[in-house]
C-alpha cells in the first residue's frame, strides 16, 4: 500500500515558490541595479542605499502587525495579497521617471508585498506543520531563495541587455503574479490540526525526538506547546539575546548584499564575472540551506549558529584579501555556505524556544526590533564607500559583528515565563 504524502510537504512547496517570487525584492537583486540607477539619476551610493533602509524599516513595522494575524488566521490570504501587491509594485517600477518615485514604490507596494509573502510569513507557516522535521522543511523551502539568487544576477544582466532596466522590473512583476497567487490560494492551510493531522504527519502520541534527554531536547524542540504573549516574551533573556545576535548579523548581511556586485566590479572584474561570483555564492547558500537544516535537527542549534557565523568570517576575510579572482570566488562561496545556515538555524532557534502556538506574534516582534537597528546597514556600506573610495572598512566591521554574534548565540538558554503583575498563573516552559 502506497503511503500518502503528508500535506505539510505541499505547504513547503508553496513556501519554495514564495521564496522565488520574493527574491525579486532582495538586496542582492537590487545590487544589480545600483550602478545603472545611480548613473541615470545622478545620486551617490550612500543615497541609493537609503532605499534598503526604508524597506527594512517599513518591513519591520508590517511584520509586527502581521504576526498575530498568522497565529489567528494562517498565511493563505497574507501570501496571496502579498503577491498581488508586490507584483503590481514591480510593474510600477518600470514606469518611474524620478529617483524619488523609485524609492516610494520600493518602500510601499514592493515592501508590503515582500513582507507578506517572504520568510516572515513562510517560515511561521511551515513551523506550524513540522516539529521533528522542521529543520529540513524550512531548508527545502529556502532553496527557492538560493536558486533564485543563483540565477538572478545572470538573468538581470541578460534582461538589461535585451529589454533595458525598466522592462526588467516589468518581467519581475509578471513572474511574481504568475508564480505565487494561484498556488498559495489553492494549497495553503493554517495548521495540520485544522485538517485532522499532527505535525510531521505523525500519530498524536508520537514523541518529536525519541531517545533524547530533556536537556538535549531543550535546544532542539519545545518541550511543550506553551502559549506566549509578546509581553511575556520580552521579559525573557532568550528573546533579547536572539534579537541582539541576529540584529548584529543582519546589519551586515543587508548592507553586503546590496553592495557585493559593485564591490566586485570596483576591484576590476566585469559585470559578467560579478554575476557569476554572486551565482556561485548563492548556489552554495542553497546547498547550505539543506545541509544546515539537517544539522540543526541533530545537534545543539546554538553551536550550529556559531559555526555558520565563523564560516562567514573566514569567507569574507578571504574575499577581502585581494589575492586574485580565485580568492574572490572561494571567499564568497565559503561565505555563502555559512549564510545558507542563517535563514534555517535562526528560524529553528525561535520556533524551538517559543513553540508553534505563539510563533507569529513573538517571531515578528523580534523581526521588528531587529530590523529597526539594521536600517543603518546599507547606508553604512554606501557612505563609507563614498568617503573612503573602497569597501574595506565596512567589510571589516561586518567581520567583527559576525565574530561577536558567534559568542552571543552560545549564551542563549530556553526561556522561562515570569509571573508578571496582572497575569494569571501559567506553567513555566522547559
């Protein structure tokens, strides 16, 4: 008798498609447009970088509003709405005549659409369907991000030559609408319990991690599905350590992603070479998604997080050493492999420590706080380049931030609820 495929894997498939669609809004995609747009509109790289700062700021506010909606109603209509709004925004970008119009459209319709259909919603959606196989489920969906980033630079360079940068945005908008809207509407459901199922497709009595001790399980899966309010979460050291750790890292990731393409061309390589370096980095990021997802299911996720930060340090240091094209390729490949783990391991930490039930409201509050701090990342890279004429200083600061985060994440512990004034008594989490 053929075993029926667990419905959660169809949810993962939609997540994969969402990542493909949302990749058109990424910093690494916008990076391809940096030099053409700064030349056409007569602006500096620092000023251009404020596009990403505004997007991060608006996205963080939207994430805080959206979190409770995911917990209460699921991701279906959020993703459909996001694809419609974001796809329309990309099409509007093809019609702009002034830089402020480009910035306005990126800040509003594009950012709203991206926030509703990207990792903030997708990873919470998937986390509700999986516990034991959560790492691999999130990592499989994230390969959509890696695949798109691997092919996006070459696609953008080819479209530039074929139809120009304005019509490139038109193509991105039409692809978003075509890929995401219908699959999200037809497939997405709120939780396995709504369909009479259990997470991972397991029987109701199944233990998520058989054979693990309580101490081992504490860093791999929630011991119980405790309900957390935002007020309770912000009174835990766990919440703030995760916010500071990933806020420190994201500061550099967003800045680097926007400036990696111009960095490679600045040091003397052609646009085609820069595109292939970014593609190679993204391919290893995609491989990293899959590998780190499985690793995170079997070892302490804090140690996995520290390891990926240190890999990024090694990769960036090699790429910055200017030892030739080989070191640039190898450096960004190593960096990409470490980066592939961040999207997966970060979500495992949040989901494992705060559970499935309250993940939307807690996770997205963390995103909001984290991203407010990271708004300075893109202009930091841009203005320091304008001032010094190179990216050496900003890359070096990012390396230091990664080293700091590698130590911070090892200090994270499972949260315990405090009995706050006015709260009814609730049991502690493990």
